[in-house]
C-alpha cells in the first residue's frame, strides 16, 4: 500500500538528539519520489527545514485506519505553489503494517463543534466515533457536501467524568438524509495530531470495555 496524494504524513527525525515528530501532507508522487509540503513541528508549531540526505521514519494511515510505516531520506526540493520536499519513494515491500493501530469504532453521542470555512459554525451530536473518523447528524440547512473539509472540536467524556477535547480536520465521505430536515454526515480524519487521535482511541476502548461488561 503506497501513500497517496493529500494523505497526511507523520514523520520522526532520525537524529542523535531528541527526535522530533513532524506532520506534513503529500502534494505529489512520481515513480522515484514522494513530494511533501514543508513539515510542521508538532511541539513548537514551527515549520521544519529539512536537509539534503536527512533520514526520516514515516507513517501514514489508510482509510480503514491501519498504520503503515517506512524509512526514507530527503532527495531534493521543488518549487511549486508551495515549496515541496522530495523524499525517496519506498518499494512496496519496504512498507510495513502496524495492525495494532486498526481503529475501533463505537456508537457514542458526543458534542462536536463544527466549522465550515471561516464563518459558519454550529454544534452537532455524533452517532459514532473512532480513531479514523466520526459520524454526526445535523440540520440540512448547513452546506455540507461529499469531499468537503470541516474543522471540528470533539468533546470526549471518559469513565469517571474526566473531559478532553480533540481537534481535527475531516473529509466528508457521505451525506445521507435520515429525517425530513436532518442529514447524517460521515467523515474520516484528514488532519489530526497524534495526541488528539490517541484521546479518541482511548475513549473508544473504554466504551468497548463497558459494552463487554453489560
């Protein structure tokens, strides 16, 4: 499974000092290279300037939530609409799966704040959540269409009453009418930091354990 254009790529630097966790997006792919946008340092929130020949450990998630990992190095730079970093495209056999990160999906009614563009905002309630995406219902008046991108803030309530928030950008996969004036919006995560994804995964495992006890 090769990474695809527009997928989020997570990067760990391969250095003697403390490794950095970076995030980028795939802008282009050819036979020899994967071209990524300038990576963002997750901790400092600053852009990371890669060096020619620098080695990276990288991973990405497929639509079904499976984590895929590979090693690569910087092979060049390309000026485009935005500057791009070229990394060596791995052979398929160099990419390994981490099946432990397959994402559980559970039914849950949680508040999610949704932003469309810069101005439209509303609060909805989820139907289910998982490490790879969420579904929620909302009024049909909101201009949500398949392949659109929404910015969301999910309110997670854990066993014991503790609360956490997870922010993400999601791609709308399907819009289904469920009531005369409401739609079901099915989304997959397009851009989410690992720490927020872990919060959602923790919630899902807690909910699944509770169901097994019932």
